[in-house]
């Protein structure tokens, strides 16, 4: 971004963290503040629908338990992952499901929509 004199300005993006819990494992997903709520909402939607899948191998989804503005991790067992890395893995996990009955494409479309938004955000901001 340039200021009025044409000088380059570095503006640090505001990030939020979505805390995911899977059994005893905790993971923070670093998201642009403008998109964190979308990951939380997507997680809730996927968790609501995943029990309707009839495929033999369905990914286990963590539960989005909180969002916060800052994180200081003090335990090696807790990780911070980028939102784009997380959503890319989520998309790969759902794309590999061999579903026969449930319209899986609707869930994949929601995942891919957030994936595309994050890709665009990273291209514009980084």
C-alpha cells in the first residue's frame, strides 16, 4: 500500500485465532480477522452434517471452541497453523470421501468458497 507521497507502507494484517479441540488435542488456526467467524461457522455446519455421511471413512472433525485476538502458546503440544493450510487439508480430507448417499458437493462447495477467499486474501495482503 502506498501513502499520499507514493511511499510504500507496510500494514500488518489483523489476525484472529480459532481454537479447535479434538479430544485432548488443541490447535489454534490463524485466520484473517475478517474471515475467522467463517471458519467457526463452517466448522459448526460440517459437524452438524458429518453424521449424515454414509461413507466408510469420514474425517474426524475438531470442535471450534473459541476465537481470540492473540495467542501466547506455552505448551509444545499446542500448535498454531495457518488458516490456508488448515482449509487446504480440510478440503483434501473431504474431497477424498467416497460418499454415495449424501450430497457431499454442497459441503465441498462451502469449504472451497472459504478456501478461495483465503487464497485471494493472502494474495492481496502478503
